[in-house]
C-alpha cells in the first residue's frame, strides 16, 4: 500500500506537500481518485491518514522540496478555525489531523468556521487549523477530554431559541468572530444564558454586547451530567479560561 499511496501522491501533488494534498479539496479529490484507480479500497479518511503518515515516516524525503502554501490573511479567520477544531474535538474526540483527513467531517468543519468568519475557502480554514496544530496552539484541554458531556452544541446567538437550551448544568462559551469573549459554568444553562442575553452581570461582556450586538456572536454550550460536581465545573471553567484567554473573565481583567 505504501508504494501505491506514494504513486497517487506523486501523480496529483503539483509540487505541494502531503498536508496540502489532504487539506485542499480539489487536490484531495484527485488523490483519492487515483488511489481507487490503483485498487486501494480503504476509506478516504484512512487513505489520507496513510499519506500524512508517509510524510512523518520519511517515506517521501527523496522527492523534490515542496512548494510552500502561504495565505496572507490568516488573522481574519484563524480564530474561527480554532473554534471549529476545538468544537469537533470535544464533541467527537477527533484531532485536527483526523478532522482534515475525513472529507465528511472536514466539510462540517468548513461550515462551522465559515459561520464564524465567512468569506474564505475550505483550504484556508483547514490550513489555518493545521498551522495552529503545528505551532502547538491547539494543545489538548485534558480535563475537557476526560469529563463527558451530555451534548455539545455551537451556533449563532441571534438565532438562539432559549427554550431549546437544556436546563442541565454545564459550561458555556461566548465567541466573537476573532476572540473568545466569556467562559462560564452554571447549574442551569437555560436560566444562566438567558440572564446574559437579557443583561449580563459581567460588565465587560454586557458593554461589548451593547456596543456590538449579537449578529457576530456564537455560543458553545456543553451540558454536563447531573452527577457532575461544582468542583469539576469550576475546574473545567478554569481550564477553558487558561486555554482560550476570553476577554471578559475576571482572570483576565
């Protein structure tokens, strides 16, 4: 198989690195097509993972140096890629590489990122996420991976139906298009989020929402099991504050 993966890559890469072939929808479609022509029957996610592993294992080092992939405007959508990657990580337990390797999951990732920072290509969102991983800015949030959630949801605040928010305890995160705004924990998600939307008791968040409105604000909600203790909720909140650096938590005044 390793030889066939290499052959498919060489045929379609256009001088780019394996990461680019996996992340670029057009190149990746061609790569998978050639893999099928060569008789490889594994899933698309598995074939893409084999290609990334071939690079990591040094199986492609004899090829000419790859062309660089550069985008000058990553600051405009990098945060959206981070939010999308983190969301899928906590909902499905997938790493960035696993997300990008699976065309179906990668398409969902693109959709989430585009809702937060619209106007960019799937390749740009995916490349930003890969760069975040390479620069170690997507370090695992360990406690969040250990503590299971009943549900994990993310969506725009201006389309939010409070009646659909669970009354369970949990963690919530407000995002703008470029930064985390606020992380909180509560015994009742519906009641607590309703208070924030009416008039947040966090002065910084309330003032920001008053100035900017809700049109570019997204909310991630993680409902937790009834047996989750206050201590665990507080620990989760602190971990997310340390990881996401929200603008209006007391720790960052």
